[in-house]
């Protein structure tokens, strides 16, 4: 039995007209003699509206009721899809998470899917039915409705594809796929045909808009191939798959950039065990997300300099925390807004020497100063002045021949 899982995002089912279009896509797959399982998100804007309502009722709305409330948008979208398919002469019905059931564990608002029960759905598929399953929601051991975090219907689709050993899992969305860099920032950005899970995760700043990062991790662990494509434009999208399925010899797959970062430098920090921990502990308690961290080797073994980056909006809070932190000693602290992080990403750099040099030389040729450097196995990031960000993006996109 060839099974395909089709997931539709909020914008794909955003209006009645769009829902009608989506059912045409479903019918196309069905006519190819596939068993089709559909997972849908709520109509766009609905989940946000429900969250707003919960806040109007109470600024401390209880989590278990929050899940019942915010998961209701999916029920509406799924029944409309199923209703339209019936209207068109196809056997279809909606399934809520608890009806299947999709079991979750973990806290309300942020549960994880543990198991998808297949029996009822299999029976329905065998009868030729098209099940339309609510994404984003499940049920826990106490038989209460749960949700799995914003954007969670991607993860629902992937876990369902895994349970049914589906041949294909297609994520239909409002963009044509994953691009070499944000097409809103660079017109020359190109659609990537094939990308590895790891690259996709590293490109989170781009990828997050296309797919929820947790769901990419789920797909990676379960080796599910994902196709991302547009609901509105009939063109091949992007395939997210394992590294060994990448058979071209490109070095860099994509470039991501951030545009609203800030840099903090502590000069003359005492160099002894536990210092870094005491700097970052209060930041973590206050949910401040620290990104790049660089510490110099201390020349005299007594003092060192430590630099890290955060989101610019967290700068004031961070200033206060650092200045009030009595457990650390330093000579002075510098804060700088208006920095950008540019990262080149590609599994090809593992086997290709000289990528770092090429990146730095290309930036140097454009007189772009690098303030901080950090690397991972498949990523090189530099921190630069925000005003150079666009120029750096253009330069690196060209240097690594991404528009070709
Ligand atoms: N409707 C949910 C949300 O807006 C889940 C999803 O769209 O994936 O977060
Ligand atoms: Mg989404």
C-alpha cells in the first residue's frame, strides 16, 4: 500500500477559496492510486486569535484549557476540507487527535508526540477513505487534549508519516521551497533542490519560516524524506533528506543572516574555573538567548576577554543583569548594537579545504571587517557591522556561486 502524507499550512487553508484549491491537490494525489492521509493546520490567523482570547479571559490562563482552546482552529479547517471532498464525491472524514488517538507526553502547550495509533485510520484507508487529521494536537494519558508547540502541525505530519511508513511526506506551504538565502533580502536567491536535514537545521533563521525546527529534527531521527512545495504554484519544491542523498558537488548550500543582534564584551575577566558559568547563569534564568560566545586565551593566565551576542531587544535587560551580577569581576564591559551574523552553511565544507579562507578573503576584498568568528562542522559564521550585511550577503552568494 503506497501511502502519502500531505500537510497543509495555515496560509494554504487561509480562505474558503484556498481550501477548495487544496482539495483539488488532494484529489490529484488520490487519483494516482495512492492512499492519501491529510494533516492540516488551522486557517491562518485563527490560532493567534484564540491565543489573544485566552489572554483577555485571564493573564494566567490555565495551560490545560489553553490547549483545548488553541487546538480548535484545526478542527474547523479539517472539517471544511473533509466536507469539500465529500461534496466532490470522495469518501473523507476529519479525525481529531484524541479520536485516533495521537498520544503525547510532556507538558501542556509543548507536548511531544509519542505514538500514533494506526488501526482505525488503516481501516478507513482500506475502504478508500481520505482521513483529514488535525495537526498540532494530541491527547495525553489523562485523556486531556494537548498541543505540541507553535507550528507543530509539521511535526504531526512527520510523526504520522513515520508511523505509516509513508512513501512521501509533502509539506504544502505558501513558499515554493527553501532558498539559498532569504529571497526578500536577496533577489538572486535560488530555490534549493535538495538539502540535508543538518543544513536545514543550521539554516534555522531561514528554515524556521518554512518549517518548525523540531519537526526537522524528528524527520532526521526517523529518516523521513520531506518535500516542501507551494500549494498555489505547480513547481517542484525542495527535498529535505539525508546527506548521502546529496549527489552534487556544491560546497555551500545556503547563507543565513540575522539583522538585529547586539554584542557584549567583558574586558579583563578573572580567568578561573566557573567564571563563564556565573556570567551565563543569570542570563539563562532570564531566558536570554545567547548566540555566539568567544573567549580569548589569557596572555598572563590571570585575565581574559569574553564576547557574546544576543538579540538586540534583550540588550537592556542584559546590561542590567551584567551590572548587577556581584559574582563576576571584570575591568570594563562594552555593549554594541547594530551587528549582524552572516553564516555560510554546507556539508560540502567537511571535505573541501580552504572554505574559511575563501569566505574571509571575499569579505576582505569588500573591506568588510569581521568582529567575531565561530564555526561548526557545516557552518562558518562571522559577526559584522549591520550596515555591511547586505553587501556581505551579495558577496558571499556570488563567491560560492549560489545563483547558478
Ligand atoms: N495552528 C498552529 C499554529 O499556528 C499549528 C501550525 O500552524 O502548525 O501554531
Ligand atoms: Mg506552519
